[in-house]
C-alpha cells in the first residue's frame, strides 16, 4: 500500500489543529500527518502531543524554536518524509482553507503518473470563497505574472495545497531552494518543471479561514512577485539532482 504523509505547518492554530487532524484521519486513504510547529505560544504543539497518544502510529510532530518561514517548515517535513520512505507527500494548511476531501483527488493524480498535483484555485475560473475582491485580484494576477515571466504551464503558481511524489522530491537539492514565503511555492513548482517533471492542476475550491489569524503579509507576497525574475536566471539543472538520480 502507498504510504502517504500530510505535512501541516502551524503557528498559533489551537482553534483548528485538533479538528483538522481528526478530519484528515477520517478520510479514506490512510493518511499520516506530520505537524511542523514554530513554537506556537498558544499551545498548538501541546494539543498535538496529546492527540499523538491517541494516534501513535499516524501523527507526528517536529517543533522549531520560532517562526522560521513556510518554506523551511516544508523542507524539514520533506526530508523527514523521505527518510521515513513515504511515497506521496502533501502540503496542507491547518485552517480548513484546503478541503481534506481533496487529498484523495491529489493523490490519484500523482498515482496516475504525475510528479506533482496542485490544488488549483484558478484552473477552472476563480474558485475562492470569502476572500475580499482585492486579495482575489492580487493573487490571480500574481499567478498570471509568474506564468508570463517563467512560462511555467500552471495557472495557480502560488498554490499551497499540493501532492509530491517521493521521486519528485528526491530530484531536488533542498539546499538550493532559496525562498521561504509564498515564493517557495513558486520555486518548488518551477524547479520540478524545469527538471522535466510532470505537473497536474486539480481544481479545488479555496475557503478563507474562519478561525485563527492569517499569516499573509505584504512582505511575503512581495517575495513571491519580485523573486520570480531571479528564478529565470538560475541554471536549475545544475543546482538540483534531477530525476535521473532518483
């Protein structure tokens, strides 16, 4: 049976964390979960540790000393997942903006032969619920800008609901992934694509969080937009391992 791990980075998610963990575990597919917590002062990690007693073989946690960035949280999780020989590794938010029902759809896309499956808000129109129009337009046109500059055939380049095959992650030298905010999501997709990987966008509906506080900021979004040009000047194939090494 394929081994599947959902990585969920957290910072102050006490309102959501138990609900998202229990919901994922109720879904078909036998998903395991790794929480990467950045020393949440609200006690998120403590909630997870208590749940680990109930789910000792399915729920895991990595604790960090503070807020070190979304990208480094996922890279820590990726490395751990590869060490544990997981076959499919997912990125997912804790706040239910990503519907756990879609995990199996992302998995199936990769199981059918794609290296990366992207939960896409924009592949079939604009599927975002409860965002203000300004934020929708900013996100939509940022993705369009990235697609224009890089030529990557992906409509939702900043999407954070993903499934990677272990093959795709083993092709990447994580030491050469430079961005830590939302540009990390762009860089990972671009790197897999430039290495020859196959990307599939799976349409989803994105729901804005109803509990907890958003981590989005102008500086994070600015990194995503202005860091893109630097990507196009890198020799990706020399910086990373490539699929032939996996």
